[in-house]
C-alpha cells in the first residue's frame, strides 16, 4: 500500500481526487502545521451488502403488541 503525506488545506482543496486514490489503495496522512492529525485510506469492507433475514428467529413480538396503551385512552376518538 502506498502512503502519502498531505497538508490539511491541500486535502480540503483536492478531497475528491484523494477519495479516488484512496479507493485504489493509497493511504494519506493528513497533517496540520506539520503534525499528523488524520489518516485517509481504503476501508476493509468494499460494498458490503446487508444479509436479508439475518435477524430471523431473534425478534419476538407479543400477541398484544399493537393493543392501545392505557395512557393514551384520553386521546382516542
């Protein structure tokens, strides 16, 4: 992985280009007044998609989950 150092002003000015390079694997160390303050680079998960049905069997609802609440009786029409 290639690593580059860039100042905060230049990073702000060229952010879109930095994102493109980071997507290709370059890691940027962002500095402020010569001191490193942040790191910009590719993520570990690329395009992770949700797994539908992964909570099946974990969520339970009681039979009366949609019954009116006693506290709300005065608002019913």
